[in-house]
C-alpha cells in the first residue's frame, strides 16, 4: 500500500528497484492501518468471501430473534432430528454380540420445549423418523410401562400430531413423507443444508442428553478412540436397546419436568405465574393457546406411518422376515391349507420396534388385522427388527462356516 500510494519515484540499488518514500510523517503507521482496516472491513464480507455465505449464517450472523416467536402454541411446530449416540450396545438375544451404536431420534415442541416423541434404533432412515412421529401419538403412560417405568399422565401429556414438522433435508426429504402429508394432513418443512442453527432447540437437547449420561454409560466412545494404544471401547459394551431406551426415557422425563433457565416467558405467562417447565408450559398452552394439536388414534397413525411389505402365505404360516405368523382370518379361511396347492402374497404393515405382531392390510372392519407369532417363535417376541436381522445374519454366517468345514472334510 505504501509503495502504491505513498511513493513517487524509484531508484536502482545494486540492480534492485526500490521506491522512494515520501515524508514519513505523511505515511500512516501500522497501528493506524489496522484501525481503519477493522473499521471499514465487515465480518460478513470477510467470512462470506474467504469461506462461504452458509458459514457466516451458521456461526457469525447476529441472532436477534427467538424460535418461540414462530409458534403460537403447543403443536404449532415440532422439530425432528436424529443423531448417532456415542455408545456401543449389545444384543438382548446374546449379550456377547456387539450390535453397534444406537440412533436416537427426538421430536420436540417449539413452544413449550417438551419432547413429544422419541425413537431408539440402529439405523438412520425415514423408518426411524416415522417411528418417532408415531410415538408422538402414543399414550405415554402405557409407552413408559412397556419399559418398566411408571409415570403420572401429567408428567408427559403429549399424545398429539402437530400442524407442522420441521426437519433438516434428511429423513423428511423423501417420497415416503407424502403419506404423512396426504393422509394425516401434517405440513412438512425442511431447513437449508448445513443450517443446524435453524432448529437449535433440538440440536442443543441432543448435546444436553449426551453430556448428562455419557460419563455414566459403559461402552462409551471417548476422544482418544482409535488412537494407538487406546482400549477398544466396544469391549466395554453392556447395555442393550431396551436398557438404553429406558435411560433416554428417564432423560426426557427429567427435561420435561424441570426448570428451563433461558426460556423467554410471555407477559401472559408471567401474569399467570407459569413456571419455565416444559410440562407446565404445555398445560398452559393447551388451555389458552390450543387449536393446533390433533389427537389421532395410534392405530390409524401406525397404519399410515408403518412401512409396508409383502408376506408369503405358506402351509407353515404367514412368512415374513424369516418368521411365521397366523391370524384369525387366515385360520378361518384356511389360508395355510390352500397354500399347499400354491403360495400367495399378502400386503402387511409392521412395526420395526416389535416384530411380535404384524398387520394384514385391507382385512377386517378397521382395514387391518393383527397377526401374531407362532408359539415356536416366541423367542423373537418383543424383539426389534435390527436384533432379529442381526441374529439371522449370525446364523447364516455359522451355517456357511460349518458347510465349508464339512466340504473340506469330505475332500
């Protein structure tokens, strides 16, 4: 800058061209240069030019609003997101089998900050997101009872579908979500890519859950994971999906019934002495800001949200995912007997959280009928799809190894 703006002529010194600087009193000092540079330069222009506009919007922009302003009351907008938890789990069938890291999904109400639905599985997909949304409509007393936890109805009252669900161009950015829009009349919105700050409420809750329980769980991944000489944390895994879900439920109950120090209460809330507790805010919102929540029977939601597939009717039963089922209609109409002359395929829906029951579609007054596992497959009752598939893969591997050993002995 000095050469360009504060020099007149040049001189040659030992073959090197040097500028002739003006009176030093007219040249700005380095401190003056930095002062005007910082005064004229803007963070937005610098970050957007050097990195990207999304980087500026995510980490450097001013945050002058509040997410609560977008929600009129409970159910105006739910946030959905999932993450892979930093812990390894074992199988309930054989606790020596390490099945991987769980995927945790939360559905959270923007207005009250209450967690309205959860799902814990082993894969990140639309199916997992659908199970979290379906959990929003379940009666939480009976849901917690399945995991050995007794609660009062007022501790977790959420059993509704919202007006809008906001995602992050992941699970909700697919064709399968059209069923949720058309049949259940839920609006779906997606944030732009790399903009986790647009659903910061649920993102922060993931971190809170992780920081709360991570230090107490066996099989947790620490920062020195996979470094030379460090212990393989998978060998410390002790929890299964059922036990880990119990822990997550207790974390949700703690969050829903404890004080939020940074919640921006409205003037009406202050006048009514509403505590900054998600369950209290939810109850107040249902009383004075209701209209967005819709209570739909769990069976109808599941019928529309559960994945569909085909099952094969054989003389041994209705075969699905390597398991065999039966139903009242199948026995009454003698499906298994007729299958000896030729198999048939039927459309079924299934809940990946429990393959003990599948649902025949288009049968019965309600439009579906339950099928139950045959008695010889009771060991798979109340098991998740991932656990059953893991067991089947293990058995197939053992069969292949034994077949290879047998072939070598014959040779």
